[in-house]
C-alpha cells in the first residue's frame, strides 16, 4: 500500500493505539488514525487484538476471602476496637 | 516479584468496560463501619482484599510481606476512617494508604517513574522500510475466547502479567483487572495521565504479543 507523508504508517499506528483507545488523540490525529484503520486490514486486526487482550486480562479475577482470612480480619477488627476503647 | 493471587475465571465483566465493581456500595459499608459495625469491616476487606494483595505484591518481595502490608493498611483505615472526608472514592483512599505503607517498608523508591523498558512495542523487523506491516498480526481473536473458556489461557496471561516491569504491571492490573479509571490509577500511583498511558500502552502491548506468540504462532 502507498502512504502519503500525511498518512500514518502501520508502525506508528501500533504506538498510538492506546492513546486512541483512551480518547487521548487530538482530533486531527484521530482522523488520520481512523482513515488508516479503514484502509488497513492488518491494523484493524491489531486493534481487535488489543481489545481482546484487554478483555482477556479483565477476565482474570481474584480469589475470594477464605474463611480463615475472614476470621483473621474479624480478629484484627476486634483487637483494634479493644485497644481503642 | 508479583504475588500471584489471580486465580479463577469469571464471565465477561458486566456493564461498561472499566466500571469498578460496585464501588458505590462502599459508601454504605463505610457509614456502617463508622458506626462500629464489624460485619461492614469484613465486607469491605472481602471486597478489596485481592486487589490490595496484588498491588502490594508489586512493591514488596514476598507474599507474606504483601499480606502484612495489607493488614497494616486496614489498621490505618480503622484509625483514619473518621477523618476520611470522601473527597476521593473510598477505594482510591484505601489504595493510597496501601501504596504509602508498601513504600514505607522501604522496598522501593516511589519517585522513580521509569517505564521499565524502551523501544517500539512491536518488533521493528515486522515492518518494511516505509513502516507498513511486513509480518502482519496473525489472526487469533476468536480462538482466544474458546481457549479462555477452556482455562488454557489463564496461566499464559498471568505469566505475561508477572513478567511485565513492575510499573507497567501495576497500571495494567489496576486498569484492566480491577477496573479502575485512568484518573483513579493516577491518584493511587501518583503518576501523571501521560505517564499512566505510556505504562498502560507498553504493558498491554506486551500482553498482546504474549497472546499472539501463544495463539498465533509468532
């Protein structure tokens, strides 16, 4: 594909992608970003992969508090209460 | 070193992306805690514990020390709750106390905002001289959902997260695992918005590459 000097190269696209997703690109830059996307299947793929990465990272979740830890923090609270009184 | 406490898989995050999990309910619990309600305290701990251990683990060298920092933070919360003015969310206030406690254990100098690595986020060799893709991203997005459901990807993502430089990991975990807003993250980690974006960008880009290597064969 041929890029004019006002166009963004794919290599620049991958560095701007987070600013794009965060809504932090200036309007003119955003327009150039979107114009490139519309014409470039690889960068469109890359953007989808970044979105998938965010989604997959977000599906990691934490363990719940175990009963033992629940006990431990209840103790911590009671200790603090008795010290404060 | 990162303390690995991320374990299970849940379904897709409900609501809009990045919406914190029911943080507004903290307000009610905080009011009950002020009134001396023990159950409210334990409920607040349960709600925030995992995120706190994760963040603490990024500052200190062992899981045991991370747990200590978390306990210490809750003692600080109990002492300070009457002075909590509600100018920030409870979670932001809580996490700031945690960061202060973790850094006062002397494990790391907070002022340094090193990005952790440098250079382009995608290997230069994958572009031609004009900057166009020569070795374009392999297609894997649909596969990843199936693999995730089959639990096969959890360990890969966790390992990739653990492998990130600490500052990048903190930002990615707070934003993408814990669902904090950019603003909250800046406040908790005391970094600028621009810095937050750079760290997020590098962290997410590394994770994408890790997924591509796992799924796309590159």
